[in-house]
C-alpha cells in the first residue's frame, strides 16, 4: 500500500460502517474498496472526475455512484461513525511558537 491509500485497519473500520447502511454494499468488497479509493483520490487531488486513473474505475461510473452516496446522505453516516470522539472537557492545543 502507498501512503495515500487506506491501510487494512482503516478499511476494516470503514467496512463495519458501510455494512450497516442498507443498499450501500452489494457484497463485492473489491469494487467497494476501489470506489472509496477513487473518491478519496478525487478529494485528495482536487482533479476533475475525467482525470481519474483507469485503475480506480471508469470516471463516469465512479462519479454517479459518489453522487448517489451524497444524495442519500451515506457519506455523512460514514464520516460521523468514523469521527473520533472528543473528551468531555474538550481538547487542549499547544503551540510552541
């Protein structure tokens, strides 16, 4: 794995969330992982959808699936479930400058 891809532990955590969303997963883990990696690649690079590398799938198919996930609120469910919980007293940030 490269540093820009999800490692196996991250993928397992994500799969546990996606499996609880009805209709989000059609039991093809390889296709789902490729789709998520493609969405992350677009978000990370800011590139147009048409510049998606072929190894990550057909850009139009990935875009339409990504859009369906947006409209159904599935990305919000994933982000909320994977967001680290904050301590009750909040966070303390220190800056050494």
